[in-house]
């Protein structure tokens, strides 16, 4: 389609950038009416899409152009990681606020291209516009399952252990913009053990666990003292405890997954990736989530998280 | 990713809408971190993406919610038609201006879903937000080649006939919002004859022919009197002739293609589709485009079109 407002010829520039990086998976890249990529031999394609809006998902100049370009692709990489899938190709729609100028636009696109490179993703198409409104980026990412198939939200079973990668909470201090999507970790974990259900922590631990519980028609008990809280959650000093941050904050983009307890023991004893793994609770029959405190008391955990009451 | 601003729960609504329409091509639809679709047996996937912006590509209330939802998918269908490919699955990112309200959002999504249905396209994912800024829709469409392979912009050869479907010019009178993408026509044409190069007329006949000429490293001669001009181009009465409209106006979304002259004769004698076909000129060696007037005189044709000079 026409790029009527594309005064910077950004797509031509991106085409030149990507031409140097093309592999033989790309049969036809940027510059025709559509791109053509070689499809997975498994015969299934995964697709994720996300919109990032200035003033909603990021604010300028708190976020740099590189931050926005990185995050626009990274959130989609995290979605495919949550399925334990391998990302393959992406297209990018971007609308730039005119006053930010061409360097901002190029830096943003370059950051997306750099992250694509890191994960062997082909950036095969795009549509860019300049206007007087806010900046907006919409990335669509494709991928393919590994031999073990995709991991859905709906596969959790009573008795499963609940594990999480990394540490949670306080992401808004910076991690939400510059996080590393857990793509390799997810594939390594799913290769080492059959994962039953998985999601990436984008809405918050309590909310995202609730997605798994609802889709799997099961309940869960989380152990409060086992939930790994990040340094940022401890540094927050906003009246909320590190645990409250870990349960309620969004955009950690860590992996939250369930699997048979014996498989969990195996993973914890022989971790297939460098990022820390922590068992934080157990899937039970029923519905909803309960938080078990160190004194053994159980408390219902709302999807929005938990507020300590004095 | 989180739909933090999705107060209308639009994705849940769309998920329910699409669940009724799902075929066994969709292995996993809306509602998980990514969708999974069965991939073409040909082993190649096409991808096109387009952004539609309020105030740039459409204006409200001149365009209705249905117009915008239709056009957002239709422009991508037209891109895949231009490759003679079969569309398969789409994802949709949409940002709605809050004051337009939920009915507007649902009508827009419904129109996209209806058009998807008409072309057997699975709408498998989405990301929606509500904000105080302008409405924006970004659709990414996937497809697969037919047995004859895709038609690129770069395949035109000296001696080729240049054909166009339908009539051109004056699209802004309404066709630009409500056009029917030439998907079936493109597949039928490419099945009946080996097309060498093709594009959809989105920037304007002169500009889009120029894309083919540049990518194919050839030139062209167009016959002014053979260019089919639309009723809307004749009705325009803005001082520009119907021919000027046909050459310079964008968004007709007709097919412009080149093929061997004997194949063109065959197609014109035995059209494989209902939409009219017209031979408007010939590919020549060299570069650039010339317009041949009825008196035989030749005039260079700029990509921006042609202005009659008195």
C-alpha cells in the first residue's frame, strides 16, 4: 500500500539494512507487495501481534527510540517464548510523531532490527507513516513449534509444580523497556521436560497465573516466601512490600509454567539455562489461587495481586 | 501482552465471534500468547502488513466504522492479490479513540471479520487498546502461493503486454473505502496464463507502473486512449481530465500486470474472470514510461501522473 506520509523513505532504508542480513529463509523481503518466507517443516506457523503506544505503553523521553524499537519486538518474542516456539520472521508497522524527526525513526527501527538479528528473526516487511499524532509501533511475529509442540495456557494439571524464571516486581524501574525475552530459555526448558502450561508474566504474576488457571480449569496454591522478588521490587519504597510488587506488577516478561513435580525436580537439579528457576507453588483441583503465608495460613489471591493489610 | 486499556474486552468478544467460524486450519485461535495455524503444503508463507490512520488514510465520520474495518483488511488482501497468492490468516492490532465508544469498535472489527469470512481468511489474533488519540488499525495478513508461484514486481520483460483490471480514477469518491480486492481474479488470471509482473494500483497507475519498471529494469509505452477511465473519474469536474485522474489517482486497488503478448491475447479472448481486462500498453527495453497520444506523439509520463497542458 502507499506510504503517502513516509517522507523519510524509511522502508527503503530498512530494506537496505535488512538486505545485508538476509538468509535463505527469506525468499522475498521488503520491497514487493508482500514478503515470502520459507515455512517450517513442521507445517505449523505461530503468529503474535502487539501494539505499543506512546503515552500508554511508553513515554518519551523516559524511553529512548532504541527502547521503543527493542520493546516492540521483544514483547512479541516473549509471547512466542511463552509457547516454547522458535521465532522466524516479523513485520513492523510504525507511525512516527513528525517532530521526533528522522534520526528517532531510524534508531527505533535499528533497535528492532538488532534484536531481530540476535534471535535470528527475519524482518521481512513494514509500513511506516509520519504524522502529527503520537508514535505507535505494531509488530507481528511469526514462529514455528519445536519438535515437542507448543505449550498452551490450558494444559496445567492438578499436582503440577508451578515454576518461574528470574525475579519479579518493580519492572517499571527499567526492566519493562530493556528486558531480554526468554526465547532460548523456553525452548531449552521444553526440550528438557514436557511443560504442561506456560505464559509470560506481562500483566503480573497473580493475573497471568489466573489466565493459566482459567484456561486449564484448575486452582493453585502459591507459597509467599518462595516467590523470587527482584532488587527493583525491594528498592521501590512506595509503601508496597517486595511481595506485593512481585505479585501485582506487570511487564516482568519472565516465564511462568507448570509441569509434573518429578520433571520440576529434574529441571531444578539440572537447569538447562542460566536464568534462575524457582518453584513457587502447586496446581490443585478447583479454581482460583490461594497464597500460603509462612505461618501456614491461606488467603485468596485476587488476579490484581495482593495488598498487605495491617 | 496486556491489553491494559482494553476496557471493552474487545478481544474476548472477537474471540467468541471467530470461534464460530474456525476451520481446522486454525490449531489455536485468539486467547493464548500466539495463534497457531496450519501452514501451506507448498512450504512458503507470504506476509503483508498495512497501517490505517484516522486523519491520514480515512476521516471520520466520512468513513463509517464498517468502512475502516473493511479497508484495513482489504488493502492487505489487495497486496496478496498483487502476488497472485491465496490469503490464509490475519491478525489485527487496533487502537480506538475512546469517545467513539464500544459500538464503533465492534462494528469495525465485525466488518474485518466479515471480509475475512468472504475470502476464507482466519482472523486468529489481535491486540486492542482504547485511548484518547486517533483511531488506528494495523492488519497483518498471511497467505500461500498457488502452484504457479508468486508474481513479483520484478519480472516484466520487453515485449510484454501491460494489462489492467476494471476502471481507474476518482477512487476518493468512495471506491477507496469499499473496493473489492481482486484476490480471486488474480489467482484465476495467473492460473490461465503465466503472469510476469504484477502490482495493485494503490499509489496511482503511473506510480505503480513505475514500481514495476524500476524493479524489472525496463521501460513502457502506455496508449492514452486505451486506459479505462471510471465513471467517478468522468464525474469529478475538478479541472482534471478523466485520463489525468486514471493516471494519477491512487487507491483503485485494481491489478496491473504484464505477460507475453500471445498470453495477453488469450486472456482477452477468454477472460477467466468477470472483471473487465484491458491491454493498455507494452513493456519496452530501457527505462521510464512514455504516454502515446492518439496522434502518435510520445510524452514522458512522470510517476506522479500526467497533467494536460493547454
